C-alpha cells in the first residue's frame, strides 16, 4: 500500500479556494484542459475530483491517484456522479502503481508544483503513457517577468509550508522536456481573479507527448 501524504490543514482549506477559483475562471481552464480527452485516462493528484465533471462522457475509464486521504475521500464522492468508470486510488506521482504503457492519456492539473520530485514524477508519467499517448497539463508556473519571478522565488521560502508543498517558481515545461516529453501545444496566460494578479497567476495549459 503506498504511503499517504497527510496535509490536514491544506485539505480543509483547498476545497474553498478551488470553489472560488472555479467560479472566477478555472472552470474554463478545466474545460480547455480536458476538451476531447478520451480512452484510458490517469489523473495524478486528483485532489477533490474538481476535474471529474469536465471530462467528456465518452471517456473509457479514469484512474485517479491521490495521496492525501481527506482529499481522496472527496474525490471518491465526486467520482460517484461520473458517467464513466472511475477508480480512486492512493499513490504518488513519483512511484505510480501501474505497469508500463498502461494509459492513453495522463492528466496533471496544479500538481507538478506540489510533488516532492518533479523529475521522477515526469519519468513515471512517461513510463505509464502508451508510446503514442499524451500528457495534458494545467499548471501555474514561474513567471517570465524577472521581477515577478524573483518575488515568486522569495515566497517559495514559506509558500510550500502553507500550501501543501505548492511551489510558485517551478518550471514544469522544462521538467517535461528534460525527461523526454515533447511539448506539442501550450498556452501561457495570467489567471487574474477580478483583474488582480496573485503569485500563482502565471499559468500554462498544454499537451505533451513522448518523443
Ligand atoms: C493544488 S492541489 C490540485 C488538486 C487537483 N489536481 C486540482 O486540479 O484541483 C495539489 C494536489 O497534488 C497532490 N499531491 C501532492 N504531492 C503529490 C505527489 N507526490 N503525488 C501525487 N499527488 C500529489 C495533493 O495531495 C493535491 O491533491
């Protein structure tokens, strides 16, 4: 049985942040992330299951990995509404409990910021993806504006302790490329809520495939 990652305070607060974000723009981001997704899908770090209502009904099956037990229980409840089979399981991105080439599509949304080891997580994503499969990602990222990026780096001294190991200054696209995935499409944007930027506003939504 994989070891859980316990973040009780984050697990209590995050669902409220997520609901607020959903009604202020994140619903459209999740739709964009999952538009046309199909086949056998793995979602890593599914959280409360916020993406589940946004999957196309034609999905063949969804396996949803979540290491935080309280969030996993919420995802389990969310999965009961889905019009396709969903299995919610414990596990970590760095050591996925699945054989090679097991999935057509892997989904990460707002997760590569939080994993302990991004390179191992991407290596695992590549391993479990079919050779012609795709990773779809929605992540907040390090800003390409130097002053903003400096502010993110400074905040990263405390932010991970408050936000379930979430880091502001990571560059997930570099990690994908470094570990053998090719970014095919990506859209960079600022997710400004009510016109206001916050430290996690710089975002990317895209697709990557094994080279
Ligand atoms: C900011 S939340 C995002 C949740 C969800 N993906 C979403 O889009 O709302 C980060 C998630 O990553 C999970 N997580 C943290 N470390 C992880 C790891 N090593 N492997 C897999 N998931 C992890 C957390 O438990 C949490 O559910």
